[in-house]
């Protein structure tokens, strides 16, 4: 994301994954998605308070609750951190709900910092 003539421009999911050396598990159709902001949390109750669109959820919570929470919050992109690989159940659910699911070996702090440095804005 960058400011072009004073207008905020989003990052594409493929660029986000490149920035954090992310591996896409499912959701190839989302690679060209424009992501406006990032939100990092392992507390799904915090995620449920988000009212923004076009965000990526960055989390270390690697279970079906993360997928269900993303669905309820209209989040279509999830990045798992700390090299947490999703279970087959998570993958199946993400595919069914059309949610992209990726992972990185980076910590939550490092992944968030790198994305912020590249211009991805926080929700707040």
C-alpha cells in the first residue's frame, strides 16, 4: 500500500505473502485481492469487533475457530504465523467459505512489522 497523489492504495495478497515469505495453502483466487488493512490478534473476541472491509487477519491461532471468526467478520484472508500449518479441517472449511489461508514462519510481531513497513495500514 502506498500514497499515490494523496490517495491510499492497497497491497495485493500476493505482495503481502511475498513480504513475509508466506506459503498459500488455499484460496489462489484471492492472490489479486486488494487488502486495505491488517489486523493481528490471537484473541478471536477482538477480531469480532472489527468493522473494516478488505483486511487480512494475522494470527497464531491455528484451529477452526479462526476460520469461523473470519467468516463472521467478513474477513477473506488469513495469515497464520509462527510456522503454524493449518489442519486439513481448517483447509476444507476455508475452501468451503472462500477464505484464503496462508502461513509464515515469522512471528506475529515480525510479520506485522514487515507489512507495516511496506505500507499496510492497521485497522486502528
